[in-house]
C-alpha cells in the first residue's frame, strides 16, 4: 500500500493507493494522474495517455473530454516517448499529428492552440509507454518555468519505479512458472499415471472458481494449486508409483504421504 500526501492550497490530504489491486490495466496510472492534478493546479488542461499501436489512447483528461479525444486519430509516431526528464514544450505543433488535416482543423477549432506544456513519459511494459501533459492555453497570461517542470521529476520517478517493478515481477513469475512446469514434466516422466492429469485438474479448478465468481487472484491460486497438487509424488519410490498390481497396506500409507512431501 502506498500512502501519498497531496495538497491543494492550504489543504493536505493523505491518499492510499494499492498498486497491486487495480480494476483495469491503467488504474494505477489514472490514480497517479488524479493525485497530480490535485497537487499541482497551475494548468488549464491536462491529459494522461498511452501508446496504443499506431495511435494514442487517452486514459484520463481535465479540460478535455477523454472519450472525445479518442475520437481523433493522434499518431503515436508524432509523440515523443523517450523523455527521460519532464520537458517544457513551447507552442505545440499540430501539423501531421493527426491522420487527416480535417481532424487537425476540427481539434484546433474546439480546443485552440496551446501556449506551453509540461510533458513526461514512463515505460509501463516491455513495449508500452505512457505519458502525461499539463497545458496552458494561449490566452493564459501565466507561464510555466523550468522549476515547474522539475517539480514533476519525483512524480515521474514514482510511476516509472512502480512499472519497472511490475516488469521485474512478471519476469520473475514467468521464471517461477517455468520451474513449476519443469517439475510437473519431470513428475509425468516419473509417474506414468500422471500424464496431463495436473493440467486437467488445474483447468477444472479454474472453471469451478469462475463458476463461484471468485476474484482473479483466487482463480490464479487455484490454478497453480491444481498444477502442483501431485508434485510430492517425486519423493515416492518409482516402483511403488508405477506398480501394475494392487498396493500393499504399507505402500498405500506411503502413497498417502505425497501431499506432505509436496508441501
């Protein structure tokens, strides 16, 4: 759980965010954007966006309608995705940023020209980038300074660190999964009965979990429980596991120990 301190004017708030419980793919990004606009109020408009293939998808916005922005076809290749530092941008050029000149004219007619923007990007997966932009319109007499841009650096670092940790966690989980599957494959070679039994049990667990409307974490836990539920058989003698005839009482007692060996 992250506890962040936000302030607006003389008011100070504490905001708790759990980055590992999200309702959607970009929930954490959206939450951090909400904190930014509450904490830093020196802007007219702001957007939070991600690269979505060849186009830009707007996750949240202030002073714009995100759904309306997504009606336009902003070309991702015309956005700067490699900003290592928050950047102060003077007079955004809209030429060639849309798929058509008609879209450019329509956008400028509705929203007008920007005077200044502070923008930064973060890498949110191996192939995805996100960004935020805080804008002043041309009619605003105020201006951003480089100190304003520097204010966003710790904020950018916090978001980037979260997603870097997630990337590492996914890589670690992938490695863990490979290890588990290797153990299951070894068991299948060791125990002729097992075959694809573990995968079948895992699939049934998932179906039953979804029938019970369990959450995704519980579904995943039951899936892996099904995968490894027989893994303790590796600790049993092979001749007992693969014995073609009836097992003796002592052999049955040994077989019943496999959950203990696997725990």
